[in-house]
C-alpha cells in the first residue's frame, strides 16, 4: 500500500499524453531485471524525446554493464543539455557499441 504512492501509472505519468509532453528521458534496464519487466521499460518509447536501452544480461538498471554504458550515458546528457554537433557526433560514437540494445531513440540524439 505504501509503495502505491510511488507508482508512475497511478500518478498519471505513463499515459500517451504525458509521455509525449515530458522532458527527454533515458531509460536503461537489463532485459533480465528481476524487478522490472522489459515490457514496462518499453512503455517509455511512447515519448518522442525518450531513449530506451534494454541491455542483455545486465540485471536491475543494467548495473552489470555500467562501465560500458557510462560514456554513452554522459554523451546523451551532453546532447540533451547543449545539443552541439560535436556532442551529437561523440554520442553516435559512444553509442555505436550499444546499437543492438537501443530500442527507442530520441530525435534530439540523432546526428
């Protein structure tokens, strides 16, 4: 009962309208997360500025692959904050290794 207050669905944050109007969101999760089903992570693809990465065998919040993900995460943040062409180019380079895992991609991250 206490955790119901933290539900994004109960707060109305997962409706198609709210997903389309939200700030850019990077959702990263392991496809084998014991707490969050892959389908739940994929809900965030509904936002036009959202990016979703499902990482194989990476666990909860993809923590087992964090060292590999961190450069792309940092460049995603730079692109969102500054959007310079050099940031977009660096993001593309950092995320090239992640291509198979990117299931939803933000328009703002495309070079």
